C-alpha cells in the first residue's frame, strides 16, 4: 500500500487511541453477547419444552432482528440518548434470534433414542435436560454464539453513530474526512477481532465436547 492509502505514521501516532477503541469494541461486544445469551438461552429451552410458545418467541425475536440497525439506534436515541445503553439495547436485540434458533436446533438434534434410554434409566425431565440434552446440544449452542459474536462485532461499528462505536469511530471519522488510513485501521482491526473471537469459540466447543472427533481446523 502507498502512503496515501495507509499512513503508518498516523497509525503509530494514534496507538493509544486505537488501543482504547479496541478495548471499548471488545467491551461492547462482550456485554451484548452475555446479556443476549442470558435472555435467549432460557427462552430457547422453555420454547423447546413448551412448543406452543415457540412461534411467538421466535416471531418477536425475528421482528427485532429485521429492524435496520441505523433505524433502531436512531429510535432508541430519543429515549436513552447517546449512551452505552442505546448501543447495548440495540446490540442485544440482534443476538436473540440467532441464539434462540441455534439453541433450539441443538436440542432438537438430540436423538430420540438417547432420550428414551435416559428415561428408561430413571432420569427426570430436568436431569435429561441438564445431563443429556444440553451436553449433546453444545455444538448447536456454540454455533449460535459464534454467529452472534461475529455479527455483534460488526454491528458495534454502527454504534459509532450514537457515540459508542469502538473501532467504528475510526471508520466514521475516516469517511467524514475522506481519510482512508482511519477507515482501514477500523475495518481491519474489526475483522481481526471477529476472526479471533470465532477461533476462541471453536476452541471452547472442543473443550466442552471432548468426546467429539471434530478437530479445530489449522
């Protein structure tokens, strides 16, 4: 790359700002995914156990997911202002459908004969859930977390429009000033965060499912 496209002197002069923005990006992502999982996981388990409530739960989560991000953040600003709350409410809402669907899919993938065997051994429904179904559903659950995490890392850049964008601030400022270096720094670091987060969750899955023969790709 030439100096006009990427000014390394600017990068080195702003390492502290880049570090702060990276930490903020990670913080916003972690909070959103943790809260989203805390909401979506019990809803998914409940919907799996009580099939009649599954359609409305999925419908509401899907409705939130279909709202354009900029429109949602703009709507929230009127109530919560340019704050972390505005960013997190929007980010959390986009994780719900992904985690709910993948958790339910993971639970539904458990073979029926495994459940029947557990019932025959005297397991209660609660024991079957925690000792049989959830362990076997881990790949589906982690897949949902992977998608939700990578999606959230990307959406955090959009929250720069409400003043809480982490690395997205560099992208926004770069576009406003026609300064490509700032855009490249924000975009590349965001992509690297997404890749690293995805790899870490793959490793987590392998730790939680030691019986699986699936290997983490090199």
